[in-house]
C-alpha cells in the first residue's frame, strides 16, 4: 500500500481492519513519524528548525507564520494540515491518522489532544479502527488540556474552555466548556 492509497482509504471513512494491509501501512508510517517527532523533541530547536521538522513529518510545506512549541507528538503526520498563523503550545498530542485540519489563526492550548480513530465496539474486532477527521476552523481558541474526539468539527471563531472534552460539533463563534463540552454562549464576535 502507498501513502495516497491509505489516505484515500481513511478519507473515505473506511475501517482499518486489524492485520490488514492498511493496518500494517499505518504502523510502518507511525515508525517514520515517531523518528521525526523524537528529533523534534530531543533537543532545543529554533522556530525554523521546528517548521522544517514539521514539514518532514507532514510531507507538506509549513508556513513561516506557524509556531509549534515542543514537545509535540503525532503518531502519523501525513494527514495533518496547519493553516497560516496557527499556534500550538507545548505538550500537544495529535492522532492525525484520520485527518486533522486546523484553520488559519487558530490557537491550541498546551496539553491538548486531538484524536481521529475509534476502535470497533465488538471485542472480537477491537483491533479494527474507524477513522473520522477533526476539522478546526479559522481563529479558533482551544484552551489548555482540551480533548477533541474523532469526527468533530469546530466552527470559525469558536472558543473551547480549558479541560473540555469536545464530543459534538461546535458552531462558529460559540463558547463551549465542560465534560462533555456544552454551549456556554456566543462569543459576540464574527471570525
């Protein structure tokens, strides 16, 4: 299996069956990502060096306006897109196998986790994984320690309070908080 074949597979939302060619490809790709992440987190890196390693991890150019403070973790890398002016604080964990898209000007608080894979409910099929992308709009602010589960879209200009667990889509220009995250109020601003 080649990278594009795998990306087409997960972008279609097709199950990654345990032991399948897609599953094996995912694990091999994870080893490549873990090597890059180890280099990224293993010593001080200038902002330019961080962006160069992120470009290697993702396989695409990373804008000079993107800032990521290590340590940063990703188990796949090749299904991660960072928009212009994105800021990712220390200790974030991105499980991007199912796809993570982060819009321009978005801020991700330290220790946040974005997940894109669910395991099968059937115990006999538990090694199977169901991909579902996380899409974060423009000018979103995720507070510290936020968790976003697979398949969630967060609209432009939204704010997610620290420690929230986002299990449902968040409308544009909304403030959500809590476990699970719930609507607190509109932001009063238009992104």
